[in-house]
C-alpha cells in the first residue's frame, strides 16, 4: 500500500499542492478560458513557471517530494497526462509550443515512472477519452468538433 499523505510530509504536501493548483492545474484552465489577452498571458506565464518548477524538482528527485509517491504526484499527474493532447494545443497553455518529452524531460520521465511503476495508475485513466472529451464538449474552443488523432499512452510514449 502507498501512504499518499505520510504525516512527516503533510506540510510539504500542502505547500506543493498549493502551487501545483495555482500555477498548473488551474493555470491551464485560465489559459483556455481567458477573456482577455492580458489574462491569457498571465495564465500562460504561470503554467510555464509551474512546469519549470516541476522540471527543476523532478530533475533531482524521483517524485515531487523525494523518493515517495504522494498526493502531490497524484494532483499533478492527470494534468500532465492531458497536457500534450489538450492543454498545450487547444488551450495554448504554457505560452510556447512544447511537448513534455522534448521540453520537460524530467517531467516526462516522472510521468512514465508513475504510469508504469505505480499500481493502478495506468488502469485508472482512459487517456484517449480524457483528451477527446475536451474537443467534443468545448464548442467555443473547437467549433468544428474536429478530433485530432487520438492521444494514447503509446503515442505519449508512456509504454
């Protein structure tokens, strides 16, 4: 069993979850639903700062808070699994064209590790469905309802 919130890491988990939410998880939505250029630019800058922070941390650690998979990793993972397929291309998140594998290699390796080594992760998210639903349901962002080639775990090179 995995202890997602070990008592000795509670303070660090809370702090990590706070910036993950503000800069990345909420940041991607602020990009996609911005109603002004200024709001978009701020949100995109926040996402970039969050990704840069994750990259720095994960280039030195196995998981966000060290050697142990925690709630903070779970908080970040769904957003990263959808990033290349939805948030970067459809929402313009991150203010630059990027792919996690190329531009954030430590995040990419962490994502692969989570997908392949943590029991239940790969079975708990349907990546194609998680990505396609954005293109189908967000008419203002995709009025033609065009579905790009489906994003799969294989296309993300997680397997």
